C-alpha cells in the first residue's frame, strides 16, 4: 500500500485569523477532529477538537480568541506549501 492510496488531498483548513468559534463550527459541520491552519498556501499549524473543547476551549470560544492563538504550531523551520499531492509529480 502506498501513501497516495490512503491520503486525502482536500484536507479541511482554516485561517489563523478566524475565530475559535468558527473553527469549532467547521469541525462540527465536517465531523473533523483537526483543522490544518494555513496562511495562503503555507501550513503554519494545526488546531484540534481538544484545543477547542472542555472548559478552557469554551472560554476561548466565548472570549472570541483567534485560531492562531490556540493552534499547535507544527513547523519549526518554515512553512511548506499545499497541496502536496499536486506538487509531487513536478
């Protein structure tokens, strides 16, 4: 089995400037546990259901915090561009 056989090309994304409430609602609508945080075509982090749930996550949503304040930054040395699947053959 190859990675391309199981990967998803259209991953759910969100901007770091959108609110935690918008991320929560998008995850609920899509049935997703995570959203990839992107700025343009660059991946800058990931926000999870866990980040936005429970007492702390509820407080973040009520306070109007932005996704960029709640996400887990996953790329320490610069961002990578999306979509990988379309760029792999070039």
